C-alpha cells in the first residue's frame, strides 16, 4: 500500500515537473516593426499587429511547447529608429522573427540588423525591389508585393490601352525611386515615353506645384510613385485641379483598398491598379476578411492579409523543423508551397521573393458599388512568374547563375 501511494505521488510530481518545465520555456516572440501613427498606419499599423495575433491564435497559441507572443513597435517612418528597434527586439527582447516593417527605407535598415544576427525577417508592407535584390539575405523574405510587380502589372496594362506618355510624381526615398525606375522600364519597353518627373518629400500635404508640372507636361498618365497618405492627397488634389476632367489619367502605382475608401469612388472611379490581395476575391478571402473586420472595423489590406499568411507559414515551418533555428526554419519555408486565402501555390525563391499571382483591378463607379469597400472590378489575374522579376534578372548575390 505504501509503495502504491509512493508511486502515485512520484507520478504526480513528475507531471507537475513536466508542466512547470513547459511553463518555464520562454515564449516565442515575433516582432512587428510598424507605422502605427503615420501615413502608412491604415495600410499596416494596428491592423498588421492584429493580423499577426490572429495567426498566432489560429495556430493554437503555442508551438514546440512555447507560448507565441506578438510584440509591436512604431518606427515613426524613421530608418534609424527602425534599426534600433530591430536591434533591441533581437538582442534584448528575444524576438526570433520580425515581420512587416511597413516602409522601404525602414525595411532596408531593419533588414541589415536582422541579417547581421542571422534572424528571419519577413517584409509585408515595404515594396522596394532592393529587398530581394542587392539587400537580400539568407533569412530575408519579401512576401506581398514589390515595385517591379506593381510597375509590371499596372504600367503594362496602361500602355497597352493607349496610355503611352507618362509623367511621374515620386516620393523621394527608396520605394518611390525604385517604383519610378521600374515603371519607366516597363513604359519604355512597351513603346511608351516618359515626359518628365518630379520628386516630393515623404508625407507631403500640398501637391499643387508638382501637379502643375504634371499638367503642363501634357502626359496622358500621371504616375504616382508614392503610397498611403501621399497617394490619397495627390489624387484628391489632382481632382481639384481638374486634371482628370481635362483628360489626364492618374495612375496610383501602389494603392490599397483603404486608400480608395479615403479618396471615394466619385474621385477614384476608373483608376487602374495592381494588388496582391482583395477581400472580395472568393469565399476564402471573404471569410478571413469578415473575421478581421470584426476586430479592426475595416477590411484588410494586402499587407495585413500578407502578415497573417507569412506568420502562419513561419509557425508551420517552426513546428515542422522542430526548432526556431533560422537556417532550419527557412529551409522548410522555401521547400513548402504556400496555399491559403492569400496565395495559391506560392513559393519562396532563393532570393527571398515569395512568388504568387497578382491582380489588375479597375476602381468601380459609384453606381456599380453595392456598399462601402465594394471598390474593385477584377480585370486580370497575372501569374506570379509573369508579374515578378525573373531570377535571371536578379541582383541578389544568393542567386546562382
């Protein structure tokens, strides 16, 4: 009897010790470096943090016996601050993977920190093609879109439709410069002409002088190589100047459904734009978006949907690899196709580019819309191997040629 009691007691102690050991494992921290309050806050910001938390919850809240914890910080659109946050997250907070990073200059800065520390960083909000070219790394993933794909899908469609003379309004930092360059290449290769360009500071409130230059160029298309609040302000002020009524087209080379909602269909109708995701594409996109809207009160942008998808893909790879070691996890991520509401047969190439379908949309007329957020008509689905830069053109040192 005494031996039996002793045995039961030992079993209880062993179970308690196992539970205590599991609880003593540090949480698996994933860090979002986001624009929480600036001109890209609607595109990424709190919505990206929520998407990451949804992914962690849907995964079960833990992996390898470690609770999944999402931490986030506001980089205020400052590259040096983004680098400092990345350094603090990895060195002091124990973050294993960084996601989003919201803008290109901040992404390039944070990417260098992650690269030096052999940590995985997954870009969702930034667009610069440099992130999978010169700035690529063995643990870098560019997940949602890039300037090459945006230019390729939108610019090519515009020139094919006869909109063959262009003038650019360009945000004067890495993303805007790359977007103008990539779109220029598409326009010229397609037989069009670029009549000029002008660069504006980030977060510009008054576009009047820039729009006057665009107007005087007589270009058929005013290409907006900017994003977020800058795109919204440029379109609204272009309408006030009467540019569209006079026959010039404004082409936002990177726009999100939140931007179109801010501009309004009266002004935005007829715009051509490329997106990696739209909430109303199919049953799967609608199901995710409904859950997201319950929390955020607006539909997800492509960047926010990409955060959910990329965080889920990372967690699945950690589970399959049985470790958080960056090399082991990245191998699984690159070996495993991505099939979810965001991408069908997506894959991460050796340069870190996640290749997936892109979509060409036209903004609906107010009379065509059934309600708020019903903004797009799908014109074309562009396969990933046609939308994104080919490996043959890659400037990533990891690509074997």
